[in-house]
């Protein structure tokens, strides 16, 4: 059976849980990281030398880094729907997955969710946070334009490329920050919320992370 190491309220773990359920795969999730610890053990280091979650074990091998895990699962278990044979078709998902990692997450995940929500109030840099809130709005406006002519991020059907970015939308819309009007993003978010796996693994409470930079 597939094993997934990681706590349920980790955004990167949620990405993998969402895909596992979309694929209908049986798996065992093992609590690790955060209040569960376990990452400093020599045994865990053999799975991931970075000592971070998520880590996926399958067929006697360990895969780490959430987007690498997503690509592995889609290629092994999700072809052709989530892993098209055509490289150009597949590149649509790759573009948005990389955009999420290199452009969106530094602004939202690091610059807002960590800097604002997870940082104790007395330690927040409100000027820098304000800049990131403004930048996140610009990025969401860009995303809104990309979604104007299609129902999903990479076309008319659900794709692998939606998972990394879609997983952060719940936190983006739940935080008390300014957000520009983005009707096409709103419609896409509503479609994601119709998916049982999204509701089960992404739309979960994260209030235990508030004001906590570490456990």
C-alpha cells in the first residue's frame, strides 16, 4: 500500500491527499511533522534527506517534494486524463505548477500566510505584508484573466495543474485580507469546492497554525 508521511493541515500534504483521492488510490497516512515530530530521526532521513513532509512511499521507493509527488502519481496512476501523452498538452499543467511554486507561493504562502497569519502579531512587518497583499491581488487578477475563456485552469476539464494553486485558494479566501474582484477565479474556486476530495482534504481548519512559526 502507498504510504504518505505528513500532517493533515500541511498545505503541501493536502495537495497530495487531494490527488490520491481523485485517483481513488488506497493509502496509509502517517502523522509526521509539526506537533507529531519524527522528522529528526535517522529513519526519516533515509526517506527524505531534507527532513520535510510530504514523503510518499510506493513500490519500495520514497518520493519527496510535493510537486514531484504529484507528477509521479499522475504519471503512474492518472494517465492519460491527468498525464496526457502529448508533451505540449502536458506542459499546460507544468506551467501552472511551476508558476504556483515560483511566483504565487513566495507572495502568498511566505509573504502573507507565514508573515501575517503564522507570525505572532507583535512580530509582523505590516509594511511588507501590505506589499504582498497588493502583489497577491495583482497575481489573482492575472489568474482571473487566464480563466476568463475556460472553466478550468488548463482547459475545460480538471487537470493536474490545478492542484497546487487550487490547494491554496481555501486559505486565500479565508484570510482577512483585501482581495480584488476576480469573478472567474471565484467561479473556478466554486467548481473545486464541488469535488469531494477537495472538500475532504483542502477545506479543513488551520486555526491551530495562527501565530505559530514552529511547534
